[in-house]
């Protein structure tokens, strides 16, 4: 899930929203302002309903953010780096770099999210009680009750033991703990996720058929997402099992041909491309540190008349967008990051940041073929998703 709009950093963690959040906010605001609130508290002006609904929707997003922050902070404390938090149409995602190293850490990272939502439900519930005791059981009370209820639903729904929900992570951690096989545990949690997703789709379709239109479509949509996320997780877990134990350094092409970014495209073609067998060339500074990545695909995109005047640096994938890894890093962790502008390549650097290797999809494919010829200890790897059920 990509963030379309950055909200800056909280506790050092990048927070962003996907544009699809505006759709869920609109759905929540319209539903509350024209349905639930007027039904429960009749006789107010439409402006009052809309303001109350907007406050409720924003506080709900804030609650979701708190849930994801809890996952992220506990992940960090357990040695798992956090890429970013993104809020989107169906909820929130704390995108982690890599995986928990022990079942205990896996469990703690997962469980803290629902616990946070549960705590928020209690806080909003108590606040609603306080407002009621002060004698004003109007719209503020309604908003607080709504927030208590949605947070409680968020906690309970996400505890269903099926990947990619938090409950699926808890199930994975438990199976991993008791059977000692992380890979098989992840596969089982993902299978439970597929079953859950199909059940949700079926229930959603049933609701549509029986005339409860929108909520059925919504349920089916979430079910479809759960099925596809669970399927991807199962594949990744199986893949992780196949290449477990392999390090980046085992698979990379060592000592790649590195270039100066000031070389023109024309000179590159004449002096390098036609005489080397590689398709990927890291650009480096005088110290050997990465300044960009050029692939033949990128070179081919330069029109012939511009080749003499275009420098490699100008067409390179910038260094902050090239996936990089150290040779001793598990291959499975790098695979999770192998996207972006580098045409499916990654660059391997040493502790001083100097380029020591490159890794391409074909290197990985070869490693997989070799892995099938041997046996490895299992060890998989996906990232979570929190879903709102309304
Ligand atoms: Zn969660």
C-alpha cells in the first residue's frame, strides 16, 4: 500500500495516507450525518450532524493510527524496523522491514494492536459515560458511543485467527511456538485467511441478494482483499521456506562493473554495454559508494539523438530508490524490498557503503532452482494489514 499524502513522522515513523482514505471518510460522514445520528438524536440542524460526523470520522482515523503506531513501536522494540504506516480504504497497515525473530516477538507485535483498540474503546466508553452524567446525552454522546463501538469492533474483528489479520499473526506465533516450524505456521494462518475471506464474500453476496446493498458490497470487498492478501502470504511463506538460510552474498553477482555517472550514454554504449554481458551497472562516487543504478532498459529509452549529451546520472534510478542490502542479510528479507525504479535489481554494499555486488530477478530464480535441489530450514515473511469492518 503506497501513501499518496505524507503526514510527516510520529516517533520517527513515516505516516501517510492513501488517497482512498477520502472515500472511507466520505462514506462514514454521509452514513453518520444522514443516517445513524439523525435517527438517534432527531431535531438537530444538518450542519450539526455533519460537524459531529466529521469529528467522529477523524477521531476514528486517529484511533486506527494509534493501533498501527502500537504495532510499529512494539515491532521496533523487538528489533524489527518499521518502513511506514499507511491508512487506506479498508483500514491501516504498519509496513515492517523484515520479520520477528522469535514467536514471542511475533505475538507481541500482533497483539498490541487489538489491545490498543480495546483500550481506546474503554476510554471513549468512559468519556461517553461522563458526558451522559453531565446531563448532555446529545450528539457528543453519540459520537463517543460510536467511537467506543467502532474501536471495540476493530479489536474483535482483527483478532479473528486468520492472516492477514492480527489474529492470524497470533495464530502463526502460537503454531510456531508449539510446533517449532515458522514456515508451516505461516502457511496455516494464511489458509485460515483464505477461508475467512471466502466466507465474508459469501455473506456479502447474501446480503446484497437479500437487499442490504452497500454493507454487503463492503463485506465482499473486504473478503476479496483478505483472500488475495492471504494467498500472497501463503506464497511468500512457501517461498521463504525454499530459500531460508540463503544470504544475499550467496546469490549476488560479485564485483559488478561500476561506472562514473558523468559518462555519456553514447560512450557507455560504445565502451561498456556492447563489450560486457551485464544488464545492470551501479554508478559510484570516487569512494565506491552508490550514486545511482543504470539498467539497459533505461539506456534503451534514451533517443539516439540525445545519447551524446545525456549523462548516465540523469537516467539512473536514484540511490535512495535502489533496494540495497548487506551480503550477510537473509535473501528473503531483501526480496520484500525488491521493487521501485531499479527494474527488479538490488545493489549489495559493504559496511562502508561501497558497492560489492548486484542482484537481479534471474539470480533469485537461479537460487530458487538450486534451493529445490537441496533442503533448507524453513523461515518465511509477509507484512500485516488491519481492516475496518465498516
Ligand atoms: Zn493490527
